[in-house]
């Protein structure tokens, strides 16, 4: 995308490098913002996966000796 914008700007006859630099700076910030948002999404996904793992570990370690039959069936289902 930057190449397309740069070519378009080169085709312009403004002669001012300030406009080109400002636009390239803006594009750079936009790309950084997108990558930052993606990093945040990745971290949120990672945290959600860790949360699920903790829940699974908790289920795997539960003492089922005092559970009602329906609770026991649920825990056995989750363990499988």
C-alpha cells in the first residue's frame, strides 16, 4: 500500500517533499497502530487460553467422592 501511495505522490506535480513526508509518516503510524492492535488481540487470546487451561486443571483435580450423581457425570464428561 505504501508503494502505491508513494507512486501516486511521485506522479503529483506538487514538488513539495513535506506533503510526501507527512503522508508517509501518517501511513507509518497507521501501520504501527494496526500491529499494536494485533499484538493486543494476540495477548487477549493467549490470556483466554490460559484461563481455560486453569479451569480444565481445576476440573481434573476435583474430588468427586462427595458429589451428587449428576455433578459426577458432568465432571466425568468434562474430563473425557
